[in-house]
C-alpha cells in the first residue's frame, strides 16, 4: 500500500475518524455517524462506508466536541496524536472553539464535603500555601 500515490488513496469515514483520534474506537465512530452527527462537504452522512478523499471537509458534532476538519493526507494507520494531527487541518470557527473550551471547564462543587484533592485546589486558588 505504500507504493500507491497519495492522491488516489481513499478511506472510509469511520476508519478516518478512528485513525485521526477523534473517536476512541471505530464502534463509537460508527454510532456517531449513524446518529447523524457527521457531515461531509455539508452533506449529512449516515453510512459509515462513505469514502473520504483528500480535500474533503468533515464536520463532527457530538455532546463533547464540535469540529470542522479539512483532510490534508490519508492516514494509513492509527498512530500517536502528533502523527494524526499532520493529516488534517482544524478549520473550526473561532466562536465554536471558545464554546468547546468554556463548556468543560472544571470547577469545585460546594454541594458536598470537599475531598482532599478539592481542598488542595481551593487552597492553591485562594493563594494559601501550607
């Protein structure tokens, strides 16, 4: 497969999302696609075997992440995150990125007795160093 030219490589959508580390397993990627949370070039896709090629724009939306990515290269395997990042460009609008970050900020809950870890975080936040 290494002898093929990069321009004529294609990959299934579920494999692509798994290889790019956007989903932890191929099964989870398949479920997300069948739920209708993925678009390719602004067309809703509900089949996992949709063929993706270089230059396609994939839009992924689920409860954790909203992302738009442009495919630059077709990955041949699921490698480390640094390797996966070179295969796509994140073209998510800036306002959507801010929503993703602010939605999942950690905070200390005061509805229960704080754990030792919570107390340390609170003391660090308040500037007390014991």
